[in-house]
C-alpha cells in the first residue's frame, strides 16, 4: 500500500476522519447512555425511599 502523498488533495474520509455513520452511532450511544444513567438513578432513588418508608 502506498503512503499518502502530502501534496495531493484527498477527500475527507481518506485521512481517517469520522464517517457520518460513526457520528450517528456516537450520538445514539450518548443518548442511550444518558437515558440509562437517569433510569438507574431513578431506580436507586425509589429503592432508598421505599427502604426509609417515604412514599
């Protein structure tokens, strides 16, 4: 495989840049991660309230 010629103009994906699919996957992973964090926080909070008898 030939090395990249620094004098040539390459497209945005020739130099190892992120593709649109990778960006979408990262955004969806961030949304899912924040939702999971919120769900876990709510579950733990509800368990603590139930244990203390506060409804």
